[in-house]
């Protein structure tokens, strides 16, 4: 975890952007899986081909010969991971002149409501981390309302979608869950109000410019942190490449980060692919259903200076200072970060806490040294 990101979060300068991967623990699909599920519901013949295609593999040629040329064209786009294009082609093939109640969009809603999904731990961690102190703001391209449902009992957060999303500001009124691509309707109506297809993306990104104008402003006020995205997700193509281009024109854009899962050590080519888009990757081991990411976000939330659990913080500090400072570089880094982000009163409290815990002189000296170095960094 880059400390620049941790310090920015402590200052209330971080805005999380949640993708489909965030809702996987709740039983919801990625965009790729959603496309397969839609075909399962509306086009069994094509689903028989794409439904069992592992990532980065092609179907048997014999299997696709039974399809029409239009279906085979959709399969080819699916293999290129152009999922928004696939749904657009499918919708136009099934609907012709688009109707208000699209079969494809109804299938999407049906799949996302299947089994009544509930918030997972990662939703709760993200909502805690999105609290800037009196205002909670988070962006998502997901249609589900699991982030809203993950707020602590007795609290509510406003939902905004598409054209209703307010302009970004550092003021407390910038507060809510901002569904850039629309949100599941309360009823079966208004199914068209979801950004699903290439035409939808063109409408809201290029013609109306609702989404890019919002992101351009957000990127100049906040450090954007992507969670639950792959490098080929449509928002990466339509959104963040354009934001990266602004870096050459403006010097006040904040840094952007993404949590990037895979076998460790991470492939340097994949890391550079993210950096080439103007995004700093934070690599983690995605084994055991991304358990490392889940635990990282949970611990970060519990140690948050905004609304973290002070008991967990104090227990962590006591555990760190039991050993000599020279024994663990990572623990020393964490200790220094907690001091660096803290205001004067909190530093005094921590000094008393670790002193009462029998901390050696090198830990107490570190408090003085780091405080002097970080003087003026935080209010």
C-alpha cells in the first residue's frame, strides 16, 4: 500500500470506484459472466457456445457452425471481451426497433435480483473507508444497491444515478453512492435506465458527457481508487484513458490507483499496462477468492483515522512495539504512518499508550522523529 494513498485517505482526499468484482462475494456476476447469464436466459443456442468458454479460450469451430452469422459475430466479440458491444448486438438482433421494455435489460435485472443478494464484508469496508468525516461518498459502475445496504445499522446514504449525480466538491454535501451506469429500479419499470451496451456508453460518455464530466472534476479533487475492475472492463476504455490524457494538460490531477489481483509476484508487463493508463497498480494475491484484498480493506477500515476502531488501533500498536524496531521493517512503516497521519493530541495519546506498553526507546524516539518530519502535513 503506497503511503501517499494512505495519507491522502487520512485527509479525506480519496474517492473509491467500485466495479463488478466487489459484488462477486455476494453471488453477483462480473460483466463477462453477466453476458453469459443473459444469453442463458434469452438465447440458449448461443449460450451453449459461450457459456462454457473459459477466459482467453475459443470455442470449438463445430459448435459455432449451428449459429446464424449474427450469433457468430456476437461470439467473436465476446471472445475479444467487448462485452458492451455484445449486449448491444444482442439487443438489436432481438428487439429490432428498440422497445421500452427490452428483453435483454429485463434479463439483466432478473439475473441481478436472483437469490436476493446481500452485502459482503468488502461492501462494509468500502463504505467505512468512504467516510470523509460527516460525508460518505463512493462511485460505482454496478447496478446493485449493496453498498447502500452495507451502511451501519441506523444510518442511510443517498443513492444517485446518471443525470441526478451532483457535481463533485470537497464540501460535505458531496455525499452518497454515485451509480455512474445506473441503478436497479425499485420496480420492473425503467429497465432502460442502465448503461449496458456500446450505444449506451456512447450516449452518456460522448453525446451527453454526463459521466466523463463528473469523473474529470472528481479526478482533480480526489485520488481515485479502483476496486473490482480488470484492465479490459469497458469503464477502463471509455473513462480512465481520457482522464489520463488530461494529465498532460493539467497539473492538479490527483493520482489514481487500482487493486490488481493475480499470482504473486505480479507480472511486470501487466503492471506496466496499468501504469501506461496513468494508474498505479497495487498488486495482491487473488487466491482464495481474493481473500487478501478482503482482509486488506477490512484492516484498513478498522485502522482508519476517520471512523476506525480505536480498540483495534491500540491493540495493533501494542503488538508492534513488543519487538525491537529493527526486527520488522513493515511494522515500523505502519507505526510511522500512524504517527505521521495523526494530529498532535493523537500523537501524545499514542506516545503514552506505547510507553505504558513497555515500548523500547527506539519506538519513542521514532514518534519524535516522525512528528518533526511530518509537521504541518495534517491538521
